C-alpha cells in the first residue's frame, strides 16, 4: 500500500504537465492570436496539430462562405 501512494502522486503530477492544444476557432486562428498560441506551445507535435487544426478551420470557413450571384437575364 505504501508503494501505491507515491505512484499515484507521480501519475497525478505527470498529468498536470501536459500541454493543452487550443481549440481552433475564429478567435484562436486570427493571425495575432495564432502567433501567440504557437509561441506558447513547447511541444513541436502540439504546434503542428494546432497549425493543422487552424488550416482545417479556415478551409471549412471558406467552403461555407458564398456570395449570391444572380444569373444573367434570359434573352428569349
């Protein structure tokens, strides 16, 4: 039992040190916020994951945005 308690404490401390990758949104993927988030991430894998998430977010936003263009009038 005495060995289990330090092991549990070690696992709890190890879990606290993990970086949390910010969720991709309009606010976090804005140029200034993006640069700040990238500079705060220490792990290269987390940087790449956040960069890819922002690229996917921007691509999805571009696909959803559209502008109505009326067709040319018929000349029959």
